């Protein structure tokens, strides 16, 4: 194990012990009262362009609902478009998903929510990458494929796999800009979920004999570290410089039971097509990027065109020109965003009409009512009470 020593790692072998039987740790869920306004505006996190696959958000949603908390209400507070949940190929802005994580941890009273999210994750959560991974020849092949295409799940994080002597290391890192602004507990949530998923998958593929050399985590030791270590079935080295899973070469090269080179190739090609289409759409759909930003920015008041241009890295004149080329304008996109958000809030039934007016950046309830009547022909209250709402 001299190669591990050279890399600064103690050659400590850790076995994944069987999960202890006993009552799982749960804090009582805190139910959010209808009509209560967010304590922190969704725009408290930066509107970076990084995104996450909607299936990842669905896993968080299911975990929150399992605690008896209204996850959709929390998503609306984060400015998220609920209609995207119906599309497994859709993507959510990461700044919104991090606000959702933060709200979810607060509402459930569960700082280790990531462990609950991990139980909701399936191969489909990772698009075709999940099936390509299961069909890999061995863990080295799986980790290489996972690190190459991880941005299909989220481009706010980075996954890397390297071989060091007779060992291999899978590292997980997050976007420093997002993590710098995120709530501390919310920042660890996705890492907790991902590491738990990887260890659960390895245990399922290799059985009780699965062993790792070391697990290093940047996070501090959680208060309920007994539960954390029981679920992961290993005692990590907390407060490390990186999030890294170290495995011996003999484990990395052990054949997987579901290895299928053709199936792995077919699914990998599907991942490549998705990424290509997503990049093209990301480059072209300026109105979509604006609507995503409006969702987080509107509670502060109606945003100026100059602010939107600065957020997009454009001059005001360039923004106007590019929108005109796509047959729209700043005012049109703003109204479309407000219209869609208004309908989503009214369907959810979480906020009063006056609170929705505030969330959409209207200074007066009357202004919101007039705008809504232009969009639909009826008042917000009448629309909410209609059978088609």
C-alpha cells in the first residue's frame, strides 16, 4: 500500500459492516402552515447556469413527502416550475434546487436528509447513465463512465476517477460558487445522498464482502454521526480536504454480475445524444434562461431589463437584439413568466392571492389582478375557484 502512503492516505482497510437493527433516528416533521411566507427569498442563492436533472429533484421531493411535508409548496418557494417534474429529461437550475434542499431540511427538521434521498434514487435517476453503469464490466469501468458523463445528472458538481498504484479514487466536488452561498447543511445534502447511493450500489453488487480502503469527506462529523455511519456502514474521515472513496485494485477489477458491453454502449450513446441536445438547447433558449431567473428574482420586485442582461452576461442592447431575433421581447418574456408562476401558485393553493402578487413582484394587489384578467379573462380568485383550475 505504499502508493496510498505516497498519496497521503493511511492504508486503513474498512469493511462495510452489516447495518445494525434498531429504531431509525427521525426528528419530528415540522409542517409548514399554509400562507406563511418564505423566511429567506429564493434569490438568496446565486442564479448560476448550472442545472440538475429533474429526476434528481424528484428523489428529493419523494424523501420530503415521506416526512409528511408538502414538497411542492417548498419547490414553489424556491421558484421552481412544477410542470418540469412530469418530464424526466427536464432540468432545474441548481440555485433553485439548493434553495429547495435548504427549505426541505428546515421543514423536516432532518439535517441528514441526503440519506433519505438516497433511498429514493434508482438507476432511472441517472438517465441512461444508470443502466450503462450497471452494465459496466467492473467498478473501474463504472466509475470511469460515471465521471465522464456525470454532468447529465448535474453540471454543478464534478466527478473524477483516477488510478493510483494498486488503488483507485472516486472524487466528488461541487461548484464553489454555489457552495459558497448555500446553507451549510443544504450544501452537504447532495454529497451525502451521492456517497450513500454509491456505497449502497457497491454493497448490492458485491454483497457483504465489499471492502473499501478509505472514505474521506469534507463535511464535519454530523451530530447524529451514529446514524450517518450506520447507514453508510463505514466510519468516514471527516473534515478532509476532499470527498473521496478509495478502493483496492482487486475490488475495482472484480467483474460485475450484470456486465453487458453492448447494453453499456447503447445506453452510453443515449447519454451522449441527450447531452448534445441539451447543450444546443442551452445555447439557443434565451427566453427559458430568463424565465428561470425571473422565478427567483421576482419576489424582490419587478426586475429591470439591465439587471437581466447583466445576469445573462449581455449588454442591454444585445439582449434586446437576441430576443427580437427569436420573435419576442423582454416585456413578453416577463409576462409569460409571471403568468406561468401565477397559475402554478394558484393550483398549489399554498398562498393567498395577495401573497402571490408579492411573489410575482407586483407592488399592488390591484396591479396583479388587472394583469391576471388580461391573461385569462377572469380574476385570480375566480380562476382558483373554477373547476378547470
